[in-house]
C-alpha cells in the first residue's frame, strides 16, 4: 500500500490528474507509474529496439538519416520551379539537336 501511495503521489506531481484519475491510470498500467507519466506526456511506452548488426551499418544508417533530413529541409526551403525546369530541359534538348 505504501508503494502504491508513493506512485499515486508521483503521478499527481508530474501530471494534472486528480487522485481518482491517478488511481485509474495506475491500474490501467498495472501499477507502473512511469508508464502513466509517459502516456500523459505523449511518449511512446513500448519503443521497439532495433538490432544493430555492425558498427558500419549504424554509421551508414546515421549518414542516410542526416542526408535525408538535409535534403528534405532544402526542398522545403527551395521549392522546385516547374516552369524553369521545363524551359531548362527544352533548352538543353535544342542545344543537343544543334550539335548534330
């Protein structure tokens, strides 16, 4: 009972739950007060841990993530101008035709 009261007190200090809500949430999470607080804050409770097969795989995975993020941010800041791309393509095609 002492541990349960301590858990309820902890939940109430970390959230804005009332005593009844804290008891209900604690019973939903099978007495795990950390899961109650994580749920309140929107943190996923069961995070999948992925297996790293080697150090090199993790290095390349991090590089890919960084490049993807950088490219996504660049594309958001600099949207593609379709008309300009079409005119550039037509111009390069006409230059190729003139060379032949």
